C-alpha cells in the first residue's frame, strides 16, 4: 500500500529533477522504479525512518530478487542504488528530514568496488558487418513504398550511426543530401540524446548503400511530394483489407513513428526473410562506429568522427564503441607487422599521438 507522505516527497523530487536538473521523462521513470523497489522492501515505511539498516537490508533484498528467473545484473543494481542515493541525499536536505536522515546512512546505498567495476565495464557487443548489411538491403525486392523505405532505412542506419530515437523523429528539412549531411536539430523535433544538436555526415562506406539513400530522398521529394516537415522514414499505413475481415499494410503515410519498436520489427522481419541473424537498431550504430574507427588515420580524423556520432569527448567513443570482441582482437593482432618495417604513412596514428592530442585539447578547453 502506498504511503501518502512518501508520495508527496516523491512528487516534489520528480518536479525538482525535471525543472532544476532537466532530467528526461525516461530518467524520471527509472528513478521512480528504483524508489518503488526500495519501498517494497521496507513495506512502504515512511521515508523519515530511513536508516543504515534499511539500506543494508535493501542491498541484500536486491541480491535475492530475480527478473525473468535470473538474478539482477550488477548494472541494474548499480543504477538502482545510484538513483536511491541521489534521492535520499536530496531528501536529507529538505525541511522535516534534516534531523531524520543521516548522509552517513545514505552512503550505504552503494555497491562494493568490485561490483561497481563489473557494472561499469564495457563488454564487446555483436553488430552486423558491412557485408551482412549490404546482403540484407539487396535481399529486399522493391515492390512497394514499404520496400523502398525499409531498404533506405537499413542503409541509412549503417551509413550514419544515428540513434534510432532520432531516426524516428527525423524530417526531410534536416537532410542536405547533396552534401551528405544530416542535421539532428532538436528545435525541429529531432529526439537526440540530451537534446544536443548534432551535425552528422552520411559516411560513404558503400556506394550502393549511399545511392539507395539518395534515391529514397529524391523519391519522397519529387514523386511523393513530401515537404521539409515530413518524416524521412514515414510510418506504415495499416488499413482494412478488401474482404473487410482483416487489416493489412497498404503503403506509407507521412506521419512519424512514435517509438523504435517499428524499426525493430522491420529489422526482424527483413533479417528473417534474408536468412540473416537479427541485430537490434543500436547494433547498427556500433557497426558504423567500428567501421569509421578502422578508417581514421590521424587524431583530427578520429575527433571528427567522434563528433559525427554526437560524442563531446573522444574517450566516450573509445570506451563505448572501441571495445573489440575476442575474434576481432585475434584478427587485428594476427595482421599486425611486428617487424617495425611498415612505413609511417601506412600506419594509423599511435597511442602517443592520441594521448598528446587529448592533452592538447584539454589544455585548450581549460584556457
């Protein structure tokens, strides 16, 4: 049973997070879920009774909790405790709670160092190869606007590495197809991470894929008469069939997708039809980053590519998308020249070059 006093403080906290900290609704939902778990473990006791014992018991409770028959991951526990730590730290500064909640007790809402490292470690992720994406796109026989859209969508995802939330909200006015530029502009309704404005290039990994994207943009503008405010990838029009007993896809309609589930379903369907493994939308972003990183030759090129993917710091690109799977590590090392005879022009920039560039950049920012 919900505690009325707790609900009032939660509402105040969520309003503060939105208004003062600019937290997104997605973040608020995650915080609300974490607090609800804590309340469940205490039997919805008043927050004023928070103490070290409650914090310790909650961690034990989390260790025993299961989801889909499995123990909670280190990452789930870490983020749950992080949200709770921030909430009770805020609560300890509020009138009526200052003498009730000790920050020392709040500090117990944390994991041991080993588990934290496990939670924050970046694991290699599976993503499609360029060859797999080309095969997938070429397997789609164009018989309708839906086929044209799906081909262009898959090609676009790989060539830009744009997050699927932004793709769902991207309009034609954001694309300069002649310059191969995509301006992810939140002011035009594009849902970027953190509301950042990002200028991205359509990276020419494959001429055939680039042509498919160009042809699709031209088709929308010239034949379908779509305007700057219309979606780049319109949703499917589902209407009643002629027999009146079922519904079927009957083309596309100039409306935006509300979420990424439609993209997931397209990838699943097309992958199954082509006899290829399914990769989720974000895997295409990983594929684009990996392809781009392999082609970068200088610190400046690396920095440009990092910004192209919307990263303010190159370390984000390295940490999140630079991790290689075991097979790739083996392949890279197997093909390395350990004789030292390779010319400097043939080699990629060294770690020293990268470190020097990062130090120089940091110094510039500190000035």
